[in-house]
């Protein structure tokens, strides 16, 4: 088995290769940043939608609970549940759904989940690689 001799390149050729590879690297990193930021914007939109839906459910629950309280107070002393207690149960269920939606939206909007971590990690690795190549 024979080993072919390595092709030697001049310093200008090496610098030109380094510049071309660095340009390609930064172009690829730019695409990664755009892709990840697009994902985070979508996550923001979904989280905002959940917060809005939760707020609407809580508003409906407040209206329903107010109606239930009025009806319950008007029916004090009846042996059956009556329409007031039924409205109260529905209002509590709507409030639970609204709270769950708000909690999910708050979690989706947490700044630590919106940070482009993959890109930051990749840029750090690329920086190390470039430093090694320069040596």
C-alpha cells in the first residue's frame, strides 16, 4: 500500500480557502439563525393564542359564575340543585380550562424557551473550530 504525497498549497491559496470556508460557515449559520428564530416566532404566536383563549374562557367563567351566584342566592332553601348550581358547576369547569390555557401560554412564553440555544451553541463550536484552524 503506497501513500500519495500531500499536495502543498501556497499561503495565498490557504488564505483563500480559509476565507471561502469561513464565508460558507457564516452563510450556513445565518440560515440556522433564521430557521430557529422562525420556530421561536411560531412558538410565540401559539403561546399568545393560548393566553388569549385562556383569558376569553376566564371572562366567560366570570360571567357564568356571576349568573350562578345570583341564581343560587335566589333559590336558597330549595331541595333540588336548581339552575343556579348547574351554572355554578359549568362556571367552575370553564375557569379550570381557562387557568390551564393561561398556564400553558405562560410556559410557552417563558424567555428561557425562546432563546435560540442551538444557534448559540453552534456559534460557540464554530468559534473554537476557527481558532483551531488559525493555529
